[in-house]
């Protein structure tokens, strides 16, 4: 599974391309975001990636959850979005 980290400054279209490429290669992607702006960009990227993948017959779903990550030695709560094919 590929891991993609998103910040508030990430370009949604660029992240969407990374998600679509990883879905085609690995079949499953974990997207992590810390903060409201980053979560916003991550969700927009997943929506755009669905549009990139749909013409190839691949429909994806997103499963949200919390996770904890270390940032500069400090534990932070992040949003983890698992993107996988819809069967």
C-alpha cells in the first residue's frame, strides 16, 4: 500500500495524480492529513482521483479513521483516509 501525506499547501490535482497512479500500481492508498486545511485538500484530491480512475473502470471508496504520527518529536492526531477499489 502506498502512503501519501498531504498538507494544506498541497495542490489537489497533483495529489490526485499521485493517488490515481498509486491505485493503478498498488491497488490501495493511505492518505494522511493533519489539520483542517490538509484534510480539505486530501478530500478534494480523492474526488478528483475518482474522476481520473473512472474512465478505466475503477471506482474507489474512501474509509476515514484517526491515526497518531510523530512530528518533530511530538505526537499528533492525523486523519487517515484509506482509498481502495469498490467491489
